[in-house]
C-alpha cells in the first residue's frame, strides 16, 4: 500500500552549483518538488525558490520530489529550447547514486525492461513487455555491506520512476522508497536516490560540460 503523500518541504537554503547568463544549475534537496504541485499547499518548489532569487529561471527537466541532486534551469528562451533538445535527443547524460536493499549482483549490469503506468495504482509504474515503452539502465556496484548495496546508475532512457522500478525488478528496491519498497527496506528517512552528475552541451558555447552534486548518503 502506498502511503498518503504529505508534503513537508525542507527549510534549507538554495544550493546553486553553477550559474551564468544562460543557465543555473542547482542541487535539489530530497523532499522538495521540482515544480509546483496541482493541489493546495504544494506551491513551494525548487523552481519557485530559484525564481524568487533569479526572476528569469525557466524549467528544463524535473526530478522526483523524493530524489535529490543536479537540476539545470535555463535563463533565456533560447537556452531553454537548446537544453530541451539535449534531453529529448538523449544527448544529455546522467548518473545517479542509489543505496538498494540486498546484494545486487553482478558488479556491473544492464537492464532492458519496458515500462508503463500502473493505472489503478498511480503514480506507480510497472514493467510491461507488451504495452511498455523502452527503458534501459546500466549499473555499476560501488560497495556492499551486510544488507545493502551502493550502486551507480546510468539511465539510457528517461521514463518515469525508471531507476526505482528497474532496481525493484532486480529484487533490490531503493531504500526509503515510499512507493516501491516494503518492510525494512522502506524504513529510512528518505529515498536513497541522488542525481550525482549531469553532462550536456552548454547552450552558448556548445562545450561539453559536467555538473556534480556530492552524494549526501
């Protein structure tokens, strides 16, 4: 059973990793929406906090509320369009760090499991070989302890909840996941998923750039 979502955004200062005339790169804390929610009481988000400090902030992509890490925003319409294409054409490359339940094996792997919405249980997504859209993830184990595995994830596609469902499909749900983890795997203060790096072409120079937010767990 999915617990009711209670929005209690963290009261922390903005963590801006980089900014110039074209872009702002920020480290989103876990528990903060990327954009305003549709329901009352969910207007506080990283987008609104950035716009309060930089009025010209424009949305490019999103991270799940429970996920922390690197997000890039545009400061001009031209930059927004350019960066949108970086994501749409899959030129943008991302890495995530996750701590998962159990012993993920082998040390490296590739997941190719199509995903689609589990409509009766929204916002859950599910593996569906017939109706699902292609979804691929590579992984590389960083370390293991008695009951969990720290892993670096490389999403090759950008489906909703892709990393969370793909890890669940390996029998290793991400710790603290309120939707997909059960039992002791859910009993953590946050979702242990962090957007570690984002690499793409800069909208002004065309240079390949990488932005990094240190993993907090």
